[in-house]
């Protein structure tokens, strides 16, 4: 058998193994989704609950105010607090999405390294 034919035969034999590696990588990627999505859903739920409680507290405080100056002060404090909470929770949820994406792509790292041509 010539060298070219032998290389082609070896390549054909390695294709099922590469296909299996691709399937395994895809399978590992989908296995990381449920936990990541659960963490994201929990974070959204916690933020929603906190936001609702803060808004309820704000309305209670505002309903007992007798002067306009005090109402403006309470509203300003609420706006600052709501913004700070929103920014903190947005960063937390963004980090969860980043972690989910990183975990989802991790199984494909070895596969991509094999596919990337090297300058030799």
C-alpha cells in the first residue's frame, strides 16, 4: 500500500473516533445547562422578591409622610437604593450567564484545539 493510501486509510479510521468526541463534547455541554439555568432563575427570583419588598416598604413610608420635603427625601433614598440594587443584581446575573457560557464551551476546547491549524 502506498504512503498516501495508508494515510487516507488511517484518516478514515480516525473519523468515527472524532465523531464520537464531538458527540461527547456536545453531550457534556448540554449537561451543564440545567444547573446554570437554575442558578440564573433563582437569582432573578431573589431580585424580584427583594425589589417587591423594597417597593412595598417605600409605599408604606410614603403614605405616612406629612410634608413634601420628607416625601422627596424618601423618594430620593428609594431611587438610590433601587438603582444600587439593580446594578449589583445585574452584575451578579451577568456573571452567572458568563459562567454558564464558559461551562458550555469548555467541552469543545479540546476539539477546537485539534481543529486549529498550527504553523509548523
